[in-house]
C-alpha cells in the first residue's frame, strides 16, 4: 500500500514542498530511505522505528520503502522524522491516508516516541499555507511559532497523540498563543560619562539607520557606546518582525514561548569568525551573522582584527540588503539589511590618539594595520568618529540622558523623514558641491553626507536641510586620525 505525507524543506529561507511517499509491500523485511537525504535525515530510520514501537504501534514487518520527493532536492535535518513515521503508519493502514493528506507535518522523534521541535518551523508552516493546507502537525512547543504563519498548529507531545488525532479519536490539543518576545534588560545610554560627540553620533546612527565607525584608544568607551545602540532603537513593525523571526527560526534561535521577535536584533560576533559565519553558507546553507542582524545592528568590535575576506564580503549586502550564497550544495538568498557598527584602535599598540601614552608603532606598522580595511569598505560608513579619552571631571559628572528619552527623539525623527521629502537650501547645495570638489568625495560619499545631513535636520525638528547640517555631516566623514 502507498501513502503520502506532506512537509517542506527549506532552501535558505524558502520552503519547497516535499512529499514523503511510503510503500509497504510483501518481501524480506527491510526499511529503505531514499530521496537525496543527508546523514541526519538518513538516521531517521532508527528514530522512526524505535518511536513507532514505543508508541505501542505496529511496525510494518514487510519491505518498506520511503521516498522524499522531489529526488533532486537535498533533504537535511531531523524535521522529516514525523512525516516519515506518519507516512509509514498510513501505508500500513494504521491511520487514514485521506486525513493525513489534509495536514502538513514536521518534527524530530525521540526514541521513546516523544516529539521534539526543530528549527525552521515557521518556514514550513508558511509553505503549508501557500500550498493550501490549513493545519500542521508539529511539536507542542512549536505551536506558537507555526501559528505566526496563519495556519492551525496541531501540537502533540508524543507520536501516539498524533496518531490518535489523525484517527479522529482525540481533539487537537489546545495551546495558548505566545506574544512577541519581550525586550530584555538593555544597557542604558545614561551609563556613559562624557563622549558627547560619540553620543551624538550614536543618536544620528539610530535615527537614520546609518553605518558608524568608532575609533580611538583602548578603554575610552567605544564598545560601551556601541552596545547601547539597541536601547535607543524603536521596535520593529509587524512585517519586519516576521522577517527577523523567520531568519532566527531557521537558525534555531527562537524562544518557544515568545517566538515573534519584535525588536531590532543585535549581533556581535568575535573577530575570529569565518567568512561563512559572517555572511552565511556552510554545508547546510544557513544564515550568517549579517542575516541574523537583519533590521538590526551588526557590531564588529575590533574591526581591523577581523579576517579581510569576511569584511570584504559585507560590501555587497551593505549596498543591496541581501546575500546570495552560492555553493556546490545549492544557492540560497538571505535578507541582510543591517546597520554596521565598527570599533577600532588608531594603531596596533593602541596608544595613538591618547595624550597620556606614547605610541611605539612605526609608520609601516600603522600602514599595514590600516590596510586591513579597504577604502571601499570604509567608504560605506556614513558616520566616522574618533573618541578622545574622557577627562576625570567628565567621569565624575552626573548621568546623562536615559535611553528612553533619546529613543523618543529617534522615533520622532524617523516619522518626520518618512512623511516629508528632503529639501536642501541653496546654501546647503553650494556647500555640498564645494565639499565634493575639495574633499574628493565619491558619489557614494556625497550621497551619504546628504543622508546624514537629512537626519541631522530631522532631529532638529525641521524638513529643510541647511548649510549647518551639511557642515556637521561632513565632520563625520573621514577624521584625520583614521584617514592618514
């Protein structure tokens, strides 16, 4: 007898329909699994056999063949366990084939028959919705995630529960829908003493979604400032929140109780991260840190210590907002519209720019250090700031503005920029033209100066970009300490 179960494989973030065909016939008892499956999927034979027996169900004692179609699409992971088990049970007459065909399914089976959630449930559920299937059988703790796709999740804790439901002997277990994941405790901007120029740059970066590079001696608060950027960012809109959640679901980073990520993500990989870890890829074509920071912030602390290939790989997504990963295993497209924030010292020893220290670096050593960052990458930073060492009086000063106060201004500025087109005065245009000629700004550089000036005007509560706004934006382009 032949039976089919429906599930979906994820190619990048895109769900592709997979029909799990099970055929049980007379012959020497055997279990064959075909359909271009990987090691984890091939091992489903042992999990499914043990799970079916542990659920007190009958293991098909005859020759069993399971095919995951289409055969030219690679199947990866343990999420195929449940559809394989259900297809076998339907092929052996233990559950009705017609009722199984009305549901999608995904989940990993434990040896005792329990069902475990897997990554990418949201993508599978979205595939089910597009295919016209209204229900998906999944692990109980994946219900809230699957429900985000607009399908009805049938959450089960054990294979026996799934069989009872499909036989019509039990109702679908009820679950309480989860809300968006609450924003955890954030580092407050009020903790920063001094660094008024850095605080100003951070506010501009948040309001205009600008890329920012912070330079200066060690210990002056560069990382401290950068890690407080999320605290002044507004929450995500619904569509953006679903995009972010979809990416984190594939990466297995979803909170089962609060699956929807409603705030901008913040990612800060170590400088030893590989190119695949930063931009995505690897044997299973998974999203990298750049995609996990989609609609959020990617902090590269000690920017010059990162591998140059990894940094150069970020140039294209910084322009296009997406990453196309092509490997022998296939091609996947990942969204990657993030804010890049980098921090770095001004020289290898770190003493350059610090009046209280003596730099021991030769000009050649400094040149090699700067050469780790290409001009093309540096040109993609909208705001470049060198931060001085705070004075003792500044460190003892009262706390500055709290993040919630700054966040309100950031939100107001974003609303203003979304509602009114930019309008530069003639004096602003004249200053920008002179700056292009004297500073030899590239076309990208000119556009970034104009964009930062628009943000400065919006934070000032005006729609007109004045010459003073252009002047401040120009001051953030290429400080001499980083350009020399």
